C-alpha cells in the first residue's frame, strides 16, 4: 500500500515539475535553442550547393520537406526543434518579456557589475525576436510536420529567441540571478507542498468515501436479510392463520350438519329449511348407510359414486402430483374441468388456493399459478352456457404475480424441476417488478371502465330512445326503438372490449420489456386471456 502511494505521489508531483522548469529563465525549453538561419530562405542556395559550399548550422527542415517526404537524421532533428519552438511559442515569448523586465530592473538599480550597454543590446535583440515569433499562429500540441507549413514556421522561428533570453539572463548581476533562482525555488516548493496537501486531502476523502460506501452496503445487506426473514415469518403465520380459519369453519359446519340431522330425524318431516334440504341431500337414504372403519357414515350411493369416479381420468391434483392426502380423513376428491371461452386452459372449480397454500406449497408450479389466477378471475359466461369467461383485471393479475416471490422464499426450486421452476433470483425480482408496473395501470383502467359504465345512464342517444319508447304506443314502433337501443348498447359493450384489449396490450408490453428470461415471458403471456368485453 505504501509503495503504491509513493509511486502515485512521484508521478503526481512530476506532472508539475516540467511547467515550473519552463518558467525558469535560466533553463531553455527546446533542446537546440542556438539553432539559427534557414536553408530554404537563404539567397543563392542552388549556387552554393553546386559549388559544394556548406550550409551547416542552418535549419534544413523546410528545404527538404519541399523536396521529399523522407528526411535524414539531421533533418529530422531540425524539424523537431522547429516544432518545439512552434508549440511553445507563447511560453517562450512570455519568458522573453519577463527577462526584459528583469533587465530593466537591473538597469534602474545600476548595481555594480551591471553593463547597461550589454543589457540594452540584449533587450533590443529579444524585442526583435519576439516581433518575428509573434508572426506565427498558435500550433496545436498534437500537430506534426506533415500537417503544418514548415516554410512559414522556419521563416520566423529560425531566430534563436531562447538563446537571446539565456544570454541576457547570464548578463544580469550575479546577485540578481541568485535571488531569482532562490525565489523560483521557493515558489516551486510552495506549489509542491500545496499539491501534496491537496493530494493527501483527496486521498483521505476517497478513503472516507470508500469506508462510508462499505458501511452503506453492509447496512443494505443487513436490512435485506432482515426483510427476507420478516417476509418468511409473515408468510408462515399467514398460512398458519388461514389453516386455523379453515379448521374452525369445517368444525362449525360439521356441528351444524349434525344438529340439522338430529332435528330432521326427530321430526320425521324432512325439514325443508334444514342444511340437508338446502344442499339437496336425501335424508331417507340414510337408512341404507353403514359405518366405515373410521366411524363415518357411508351410503351405497356414495360407494357407487366413488367407483365411477375411480374409473375417470386423473384429477388436476393427481396430474400435477399435488399430495392431497396430507390432511387426515379426507377423501380423494375428483374434479371436472370447465371450459374457459377466452383462455387456453380449463378451470378446475375444486381447486382451493387457501388449502393449497396451507398443505401443498411445495407443489407450487405454473399449473397451480394458472388455477390461482383463474380462481380469482373467472365468471359465468352468458353467451356460452355452462362455460366461463376469464375477466382480466390488472389489480388481480398483479396480486397473483406476487405469489411467485412469496412461494419462492418458502420453497426455492432448481431449473431441473420442470414446471415447478420459476427462474433464478433475477427472474423472481423481475416478476415482482412486473407486478409493480401492472399495479400502476389499475387506477386509470378503473376510471375508464367507470366512464363507460356511466354511459348506459348518461348517453344522450340512449336517454332519447328510452323516453321515446315510453311515449310510443304502437307496437311496431316500440320494436324499432328497442332494436336501436340494443344496437347502441352493443356499441358501448364493444368499447368495453376495446378497453380490455388495450390494457392487455399494455401488460404484454410490460412483460416483453422486463428482464425476465424469454421462456418465462412466454409462460406469463399465456396467462393473459382474450378480451371479452361485457360477456359476464
């Protein structure tokens, strides 16, 4: 850890070292500040080269850049120096202005060892150099020789301005040079200390922030575990409470039945208002009853019924391996499915969600989820006798989806358990998220249904036709008016169907946009019925 921070501080402070050095008038920025002259801008270059005379010491970058894209090592060095001057032009010019101020200060103080003539000559040279350098526009730090005009740069930047600055600094009195360097060192160390303090402060802030984040994450994890424990406990007590309610209800029902039986036998009248009469139980058949091994009353009719039902196909509970023998003294109840006119699957009326959660929560699967959904959603269909219609309600659908998370907490399943598998943890969260989003549709959906329902009383056409029917005495005219009323009523009912279709599309879109795995999206969408409007 200490080595890591040591490395960090080294690079951090090194990043400020170069800028501070560039402010030091005694140190050049570019590597060859004395380079001067230009081959490209020399007169009679061709003749001089023909005679074999040397042009060494002058910039050759622009000259060879115009001849060929290839350059030798010397030319490349010239180009690097030229580009360095171009990219640092503003800073070098500022240094020139600073050395002029120091020189003017030295002339004004007229200290021993000061040559006014030398300093004035140096100031003149620097001012002329600055004038030439300022004729060059600013060059980007990412610029290269290939995307600049080397001829223009070399024309103005071949003046060795940095050399003039360094020579002028050397011409200053020694005590002025020493005080300047001392002041630069002091400023450098102060800035260095400020950066160190800032870096240390930032490190401490980051460390405190990291510790706080760790504490927050630990608190969130702890709260999540406590919430999970609370939900599991609440679910257990809910099921336990439901079981107690059911047990009390069964006990009271049994006592009432026995009391009714005693009164009926005692009066020998059949007691039309008794429990058995209300439920179409023939008391006279009791004479042919015998006791079974448990002491329960068992009739011949019951035995025949059991034999017939035994030959039928497996019930919903057997098909889905639901163990209904867990409760003592219960007979294996068979159930006949009822067709749902707008749903892919049939409805089993004997399926009881309360007893299922109490006794068979370990068997919770997609088939059971469909039956729970149908249990709260089906109604008798008027259009199709002896059949039922699944009436979609976003509120009911959202509530049924919440069963998945509760059942998963009590009894988690793996992907190898087929129809009982509802997905991984992220899928379980997705079910809950879908349930929450569907719940947001409840209020606007209810408002729209209420508006459509009110149309039967507020619609102007219906009110007008109703009043006209009351005033008309002719039978044929009444039939025509009645036909129009039915047509208008059908139009309003069709709007109910359109509303149901719209809400189903919204729910399907929520499912598609969720993070649920594709296979579970398809199963969830299969729970959505076809719109039926007011066929109930």
